[in-house]
């Protein structure tokens, strides 16, 4: 018989004794390897990168990352030849627009802290914001507290709503709340100064609810859009998922920088061309109100964009609910998340808590060394030092974005190193506070402050935002992220309250230990999802949700992708790459049969309804070659062969 091409894999195991790989040819294996063992995760022998010996693993990862970098640089070069500004437009589409909500909230919340010294001390309203003769001290203090409380409410509530109603509605809701809140902040007023402070505080609380919701919604939608909707994950997901999410997150830093620059310009313009006191009340009013009116314009555009340009933001969540036959909130997935992933919540929530205690206290460095380096009653020097600190932080943001997907460093190591570096950089001045705050040691103090800012972004601040969504399943991803972020803000609230009652030296003795605690929580309870196919994690979740934990053998339970606690608990004992490979081939057959069934004609009465091409194909992975394989091994074909019919030659697969 003439060679008719590749032989198709055998049909379903009718007898129950047949091995899916027993009759597969080498050519067939190559086809399935292409689909199931992508070359960015497996070597030429089909060995998963994390299973390689250390030196071979380093060689494999380094070689592939170098090739990927060359590919991306070549792509940028081709884009620039065609249009010199096309890389800029690409960056706007993939970073600025997805992170626009965080950019705007970073701008506004940073503005709150910057405006307080403009209102108090040498500012325009010392009787209200410092001396408390015209305003209630509790309401002035409530400005900071209500901001944090509003964020916590938004993180929890919108996180749940995002898993219940969908990512798109959560995103739209956040933008609408932030827009209305900005209008309230811009127009805040009262018949007395105390009435104005109350109105200002309540407006900020309302706005902060939208800010809180922005955390889980931006993280989950950015991550799920990176994954794609096909049955097989994309290289973009495996290699650049972390970068995509952190590129959106770092827009928060650009929002802070924009706010600082705009405040300086507005104050100089309205305060008779100078940033020095005395500050006219009218100048402060114009500065403060315009600083909120400007982002309101951008937030209104954000409402439009999310309503009309992000209609597929809930696609991944809808697909996950459909597989589980869930229409509303998936309470069963929430219960199972606590059962199987409870320690991961300790890592994400506890790590974020430690990070925010540290992040809030880090500002103490600045206030101490500015008093010595540039003593002044003006608010401008403090704002100028803020600009330097933001610039250093942005460098940390970008470093995190570039290295967060590197398999040899990645999320977990980055967070541990960041926490430990911050611990060292704070504990040193804590035990010699008098020297480091004197003129002799102030420059060392200043250097440690900037390094602490750098490692906070190039570490726990960026990583906690990513992993709080990434290590949990799709049906409860926004809830878990919102819960973790809310614990982070509780850390900020703890610092805000406690630091009002203890001295500066005591604050520095208290704060560093949260860096050490955060590092230990990360080491014990956080899994490393660097390089893990997110669809593989969802595949494992499907087994867990149906009570078949022992039947899953894939890389999501590889020791590399489990926490130390999970490894101790034996979660990786079912890992078996050979068995998993055979299992995937049979799972693909079931998916192919489902797609084939969807292509059939539906009869409604006498009318026939044919599904459209888009409905039939969608994001299907089934090429003609794959479809040919499964058609030639369908039960009906095998039945004909078994009944004595003549065996037809295999079809040629190109």
C-alpha cells in the first residue's frame, strides 16, 4: 500500500485496556507536542523547563529569553520602519489604556497627601487644619481614615460584584463612581470651614470606593485578556502575562508624577508667580479644585471607553461559569478556594498587609531628611523631593515589569528580595536614629530612603498586585484580589492610626519587622506562578471543583509552582508528566467532539438554523490536520473496521 501520509491516533479506549500512546507514531507525537508541549516551556525531548537539571534549566531559559528579546526588538524595528510612532501607540494600547484607571486614582490619592500641608501649617487654613479652632479635629483626621475605609469597601464589594456580574460591569462601575466622586471633590463646600471639611471627607470616601474597586478589576481583566480565549494558551500568556499586568499597574506611578507637576505649576500660577508662603486662600482654592477637575475629564473618557470598547472583558469569566454550570456568584468555588487555597490567601493578604505598613511608613524618611537638608516653610521643596522619589519608584516599577516573567527570578524571588532589602534599609537607621537624622548621617539616610522606595516597587508592591489575582481560579479571582488588597489597606490604616501616638524613633523600630514578616509569609505560603500556563491552572481547578484532585497530574502541581506549605502537605504527589500527556490527548478529543456537535444543524420546527462561521469557529484551535486526526478515529469509523469493512488508507495530513 502506498504511503498516504501521517497515521491518525487511535480512537477512544473502548475496551478500557488501551494506552493512548501505545499506537501513536513519531509524526503524530510531533503534532501533539506542538499543541501540548510548546517550545517556550519544554525542551526538544519534551521535558518541562522546571524538570531540567539546574545548569540545563539556566541554559534553556537564558537561550529562549534571548531569542524572544531579539524577536521583540526585531518587531519594534519593523514597526518603526513602517511608522516611527507605532511603538508609542502600541504602548498606549497595552499599558496606558488598561492602566488608565490606576493612573487617575494614583493622581487623585497622591493629591490628597500633597494638599494637606497646603491647607495646614504655613498653608491657607491653619486655624482649621492645624490649630483646630474653626474645625473639628476628628473630622480633619477623618480625611485620611475615610479615604482608606472607602478603598477597603470598594476592594471587597467590587471584587465580589466583579465575579458576580462580570469584569466589564465592575470596570464601568468603578469609572462612574470615580467620575462622580471627582465632581464632588471639585465642588466640595460648606457654610463654615468645618462644613467644608466634612463635605471634602465624605466626597473623598465616595471617590475611594471606586478606587478600591479598580484594584481587583484592573488586575483580573488585564490578566485574563493576556491569556486569550482559545483552548490552548498563547505564548503571550506564558512569557509576558506578568509584564502585561504590571505595565498597567505602574501607570499609578505616572499618575503620581503628573499630579506633583500639575500642583507645582498651578500653585505658582495662582499664588502670584511664587511657590513660597504666604499662600492666598483664593490661590489654594483654585489650585486644589483644578487639580481635581483635570482628572475628571480623563475619568469621563474612561467611562465611555469601558462602556463601548471593552465589551469582551468578561469573556474568560463567562467561559469558566459556563463550564461549571453557574449563572450567578460561584459560592461553591469560593468554598473550595478556602479549602484548597487558604494558605495562598495568607500569603497574598498577609504580604500586602506588610507591604502597606512599610509603604506608608516609608514617607517618614522623606519628612525627616527634608527638614535637615532643605529647611523651609514652603510646601514646594517637599513636592520637589516627592518628584525625585517618584522617579526612583518608577525605575523600580519598570524593573519589576521587565523581570517579573523571568523564570530564573520571577514573582516569588522578587517579592522576597524586595521585602528583605526594605527590612535591612530600615532596620539600620532604626537602631541609630539620632546619627542618621543628624547632618553627619543625613545623606546616608537619604540614600537608604531612595533605595527602599526602589525595592518596594521592584518587589512586594508590584508582585502583590499581580499574584493576588494570579494564584486563584477565575470564578473567584476578583474576590480574592479584593480581599487581599483590603488587608493591605488595613495595614495602611494601622500605620496611620498607630503612628499618631508614637515617636519617630519608635516608628522606625516598629516598621522594619514587617519587611521580615512579609518575606517569611512569601517563603512559606506563596506559590511561584512564573512560567506557569494559566490555562493549566484552570484545568487543575476543573478537577478540584469536581472532587477529582488525585486525577490531575499536570504542571500546576509541579513542586516549582507550589508553595513550601503545599509541598509539605503533599499537593505535588500526583505530578506525572507522562500520564498527564496521555490524559490531555483524550481531553482534546472530548473538546473536539463538543465543537463538532456545535457545528451541526439545529432544527426548530421546519426551519433550520445554521450557526454563523464566527459562532462555529470562534477561538477554536482545531486546524484541518487536527480535525482529520479525530474524524478518522471516530467511534463510527472504528466500528466499520471492526465489522469487517475494508480499512481505508489514512488521509494525508499536510
